[in-house]
C-alpha cells in the first residue's frame, strides 16, 4: 500500500519536475529551481556517507572542489568536454576520498568529523597557492563557445535539465545501494558496528566503498556548479560553509532517507532566497536571523527531518482511516 | 502543531513586511540601479560603509546638495530623463560568488534594474558581472582591484578603480618622480611580500617592471602570511644592504615586521608598502611613533580635502550624516554611482545599449571627482585609464599625501632616520 502510494508520488513528482520550467518562465525563478536541484543532488551524495553509514563529514566541499577544478582545468588546458571532465573529476575525487578515508576512518564519531574539516581546510590552502589552477584568482570557464558540447548555455533550461538528470542519476545510485547488500551493510555499520564486525562485515572496507561513491557524486555536482557559474575559486567551491550546507539539507530533510535531501534542499533554498530577497538589502542580517531560526525550530521539533515528520503524519492519517 | 502555527505566522509576517522594504511608489519615473554588496558576514562593516556612500550619492543627485560644485549635484534627478530619480536596490552577496550571480540575475530579471554596481570582492564581481554580460546590462565596478577582471574584455563591464598592476606601476612612477625631483635613485631594492595570490602576483609585476626600468633587485623574499616570527627574513634583508624595501603585508605581519626591523636595526632609506596592513588604523595605533616614515600606496586620504575643496565639501556631508570620514572604499563607491549616473543622463535613455555607449564615451575631469585621479575615461576593456593611486607617508602618526606632487600636502621625508636616531 505504502510503496504503491510512494511510487505514484514519484511518478507525479517526476512529471511535474519535467514540465516545471515551462510553468516558471522567469530565468531568475528558474535559477532558484536549479539551485534546489543542485543542492539536493550534493545532499543526496553526502547522504550516502553521512546518512546511510552515519559518518558525518564536514569536509565534503573538498570533493566538490576537486570535481569543479578537475573538469574546469581540463576544459581550459586541453579543451576536454566537461561531460568527460565531470566523470574524471568524479574518479579523482573518489580516489582522493578513499585515501582520506583510509586515514580519517581511524577516528570515530566527532573526531572523524573534525578530521574531515581539517582535510577540507588543507585542500583549500593548497588550491589557493597552486598557480597551475589559477591560485586565489580562480578559473574562468570560457563563455565564447556555447552549446551541449561545452556545457555552457545562455538559457537556463539546459542547466535545469542537466541538474535534474544529475539528481536522478544520484538518486538511482542511492536507490540501488538501498536495495542491494550494501544498503544493509551500511546501516549495520551505522547502528551496530560491533555486531556487523562480528558477522564478518569489514567496517573500514565498506566505509571506504561509501566514501568513494559519495565523493564521486559530490564531485559531479562540483563540475556542474563550475559550468553553471562559469567561475570558480577557492572562495566559492572550497569553503566550509558549503560542507555545512550539504549536511544541512540532508539533516533538515531527513538523514538516511532517499528523498530527504530533496525536501531539505527545497525548504532551505526556498527560505534562503525568500528571506534574502525580502530582507537582504536592509543590511541588518534579518534574513540570516530568520533563516537560522527556522533551522533551529525544525531541528528541535522534527529531529527526524521534515520528510520524517511528513511520513509520521501520513502514517497517523492512515491509522485513523483504518480505525474509521 | 503549536510551532507550525508559529512558523506560519512568521512566514505571513515575512510576506507582509517584505513589500514595505520595496514599496513601489511609481509617482515619478525612476531609474533603478542594482547595488550588490557584502552586507552580512566578515566584510559587513565595509559593505555598510559603501552602502552609505552610495545612498549619499543618490541623495545628492535626487535632492541636491547646497554649494557642492559637482555635475548632477544640483538635485532634481537626471535632467535628460525628465528629472527621473535614482533608486538604488541593494542586494547582499554575503561574500559568496554564487549568491552574487543569483542576486545579479534577480535584480536584472525581477527588479528590472537598468544597470548594476558592485561588488567589492573581486571573485563576486566576476560572477555577478558575468550575469550582466549574459543579459546585456551595464555593470560598473567601483572598487575591485584584481587585474583579471578587465582582461576578460567584456562588453558590458566598466571599472573605475585602478587595479593591482597599475598600483605597482605607480610605485615605479613614484620612484622616477622622486628621482627627478630629489636626485634619489634607490640602487638596491629588496622585496618582502606575503605568499597568497596578492603578494605573489605583486612580486611578479615588481620584478618585471624593475627589469624593464633598470632597477636592481638584490633580495626577494616571499614569506608565509600570518607568520609568527620574521627574524630570519629580516636578517636576510639586512644582509642584502637594500636601500629600498617594497613590502606587501596584511595587518598582523606588517606590525610584526616593523617590530623586527626595530629589534634588528634594519633601516633602509625607505619602506614602500602596498596598502593593506599598513593603511589600517590599527597599524599606527599599535606601533605608535615607530610607524612613522613608512610610505604606503593608497587610493584615498583624508588630507586630500585640503587640496580639493570638493573633496572637503563631500566628506563633510558624509561625516555629518554617518559620523565618520570617507575612506578608500566608500569614496570609490560614491564615485562609481556618480560615473554611472552621468552616463545614464548623457544616454538620455534607460536602454542598455545607450547606457553602455555613454559609459564608453565617459570623460569626467579630475576636478569633478572626490578621488585623486586625473579623471574617468574607459579603454576598450572597460578599465578607467585616468585612475591612479597615491603615496602617503606616516608623519607624526598621521597619513600625509606625498605623491603625486601636484596634490601632495607634505614634503616626503627620505631617507628615514635610523632607529637609534629617532
């Protein structure tokens, strides 16, 4: 019953997502939709490690930045299409993720989180001083050539569908993990690490699998960002606040659930843009106060995330229906 | 449930209050100009100063300012557009390039601004101006100094401030002038620059120009920013027997280096600093009289008010309203809006192409500016070619403009006295 309901919801949602940019025609509004999809996608990618395996990383921006820098540097230096650059960026980030994981998984809980912050900071310093990738000046994606080959467009529509496609691919990846033995292993590692180990599940090996997949998808999001904004520098693709945002959309939406990050991103981006639009120009920081208050309210009253709360409501409704 | 109600009322309040800030009274034709600045975050205080300066400029154009001899300052809006008033629409970019681009797009598409101003941070300026370029909307940048910005050869991008390369050129022009006037030519130059992009780029240009202009660089040190000690660096400087030191440092390093110079008795004829840490009020406050004689590149100084009555008048107006003097940032923002308004007025239209064309034909003489520039005139890349930096020297704990000589308020003290003879 529930799955049927869920499936029909997914179909309706997907259909809506496909036609949405034709309903919303103002490019500024389309831009918001793209931001929602983009942050949802990296949230979903973060969720693989942070949600399913329970390894809260606040250094994921390093993977995001590696993705952005790899595809952009390859595009500028050898004219490689960002489509391939995106994949290479993902692979570079996955390899890097495994290396980092090898070291950082020695730490548990909060210490792991702290270690990931440190790694991201180091990466930021490295890129700031690395002349070959523009140093602190950053890299510009050339605007003179446009079209699908170079993934540069004047219109918002292609960006919207690329973001949507990326999100779908990442969601599919997560769904496949959820359904496979990996999903069970991951949850076992999160909830009962000792029991999982006693049953022969290698904790480190599977955590490494998770970080590799997670960083791969995060890096793809980074490449997309670079193609959308056409400019990257350490201050935009390697900042800690972006790591926080990835985890925030997931935690707000629902940790460890497939669509949680999408719900979280819709909510967070919506609040962020709306409050900034109304109050940002005032220069009094009202937008950020409201933004923060809403996050605090959700965190206090709906610790399972907004999606968890919606599910809870649905279940209650179903129960009352059953009773009647 | 309780908190859901709270949430809902918060949203309702937001929706009700929103329009108050953006009330759209369309009594007279308005020229909407978008201004994207860091209004929250680490640079918020700087951002608010620039916002104040822009508001003062808009107020002068719309309502006039008595006795100020500046084009468009008579009040009553823009005469060529039926006295249309300027309306500034501010947006906060939070120091985030992605937010800068998002806000630029919103201002263009939703608020229908005719031009954009901003964004102080070079990286935000680059994404926001890219958005303007895409939509074909004029973008005027009053205060970002990364040379890269005008190298993009955008059609819609204009920058009034000199950029980092020009500032280094200014160093050598200054040396040439001082050489001609006082017959002082530094024979041994040492460079001490910090190791982030700014210091590294500066080092490159300093070296390149020294080679072209026949100056001898005897020592080149790039030190890690935020160092806790500079002893070995200063020993190297001392051993180099340099008579001129060119230095780029942020505040903490600048103070530390000065203390170490004193400790080790390193006193070249002159220390020529590259703004930043040396221009900070805290630099003079912490070092007291030990800060004297340092030369620094600047974009604006308060003593310019004694040279140009216009600068004094406008600064008085600003000080009266906001209880502080102009500084390099706010003075540049103020100038940016006047340059833009001048172009829109000459265009006589709000059509983007007309404004762009008028901007490219801008020719404002220095006497109508509150900047120490020769004027405003853009080249094909959109860079103002008449801008220049100034050199100030700390004399008795105050900044005094010592170069260019035509606007200097004090005579330069060169060489600076040795530490034990002060």
